[in-house]
C-alpha cells in the first residue's frame, strides 16, 4: 500500500515519467476460486436447492459485498467460502488448494489458519475477557502464551480497544463487542475476513463505525467479504455480487 507501482527501469530514472493515476488496484493473487458450485439440502422428502451453480473469483485485497433477498443463498455461500461446509457439486479452490473434498479436520485446519469470521451476533465467549477472546485463535494455532498475549494486545489496540482488554462482553457496548470479534478474526493474519451481516445487531451510527473499521483494514491490505441485505452497508465494498434464488444475478465493481 505504501509504495506506488512504477514501470520505470533503471536507465529511465533520469527522466522518470509522471506517475500514472490509478482508480483501480492491480488484482493480487487468487484467494478464492469457486466454479459452478451447487448446494442441496435434503429436508425429509423435499430437496432445497440453496445454490444452483455459482462461480466467483476473489483476489487478495478485494472488498466484496454479497447481497440478495432473504433465502437467496447468501449464508449458504458464506459457509462454503468459509470452509464451514462443502459444496454438493462444483469446484472450490482456496489459496490454490482444492477444498471441495476435504475432511472436517482438514477444513477446520484451513479455517483456523486462513479465515477470520465476523458474525451478526458477535459469538464471543461470555465469561472471557476481550483479551482472552482474541487470544483464542492463537491458542488453537499453538502459539506460546507470551507471544499470544502480545499479538492479542496489539490487535485490540489496532481496533481501538486498548483500554478494554479485561472487560467481558457484557461490560462492553454492541459496537465494542463487534470490535473484539473483528480483532479475534484478524489476530491470525488470515487470508480473508468473512463477515455475515456484521452490523445487523447494531444501530446505524455504530454500524457505520464498524464499516469504517473494515475500510481501514481493507486499506491495510486485508481481503474482505461482507454479506448484507442493506445497500448502505454494501456501498462500502468495491465490488457487489447479487444473489437471487441460488444464482448470481450480477457481479459489478463500484468506485
Ligand atoms: P440467505 O442467507 O440469503 O437468507 P440461506 O443461504 O440461509 O439464504 O438459505 C438459502 C435456502 O436454503 C433457503 O431456502 C433456506 O431455507 C435453505 N437452507 C439453508 N440452510 C439450510 C439447512 N441447513 N437445511 C435445509 N435448508 C436450508
Ligand atoms: Mg443469511
């Protein structure tokens, strides 16, 4: 983010061309590649077609919103992208690895190392402090306690909660709880942050503050996918994928 890209070769340094003004970013490496993914749920005799053949590619440092009406398949797609579930058919590569046929243990390993989740309901451990909640992914990753603590403290500072390390969730506001959850999602340096309706339980001012924080994380180089049904939330993203009845209706860039 800091160094502007330049095409000047050494012999041209004496009369360097004016910098090219870019209103788009060079795509980074591919993080997600899904092709023709379907998901069927069996409900007794009935089969629900939640996804009917969806293809998406997401590169590092993209900021994507997934939109669509209730029941269109947003959460199903999110679960798939987050390696919480596998497709019924189709291809899913995550950072180049084929995850479509992985075992539950292998999927859990990818999730722990590569994916940061943010949920509408925060999903924090109620009896644990902010610091303990943020340290948890590092416990699973097997990091020694001193390093764990140091990383968790730094990440909580990064989300503006340096003064709330020992507070438990019920001693925090909704916005602060979501910041703890975002710190927990970030602490492992994941390849991608997946947020399913991250502002759904917040008032609009607090929700906007959370979206500003995601904006900062994006500017720092993180890759972010936000699921939302609110246009005000989606307008923060640089790309919007709209689902309808288990299919992609549109996939457009903005800004
Ligand atoms: P959205 O998040 O866009 O509201 P979902 O992905 O939750 O949509 O659901 C898509 C469709 O799949 C809906 O018809 C829903 O009822 C169905 N569905 C989702 N999860 C399950 C499940 N675990 N079992 C059966 N049907 C499901
Ligand atoms: Mg949903």
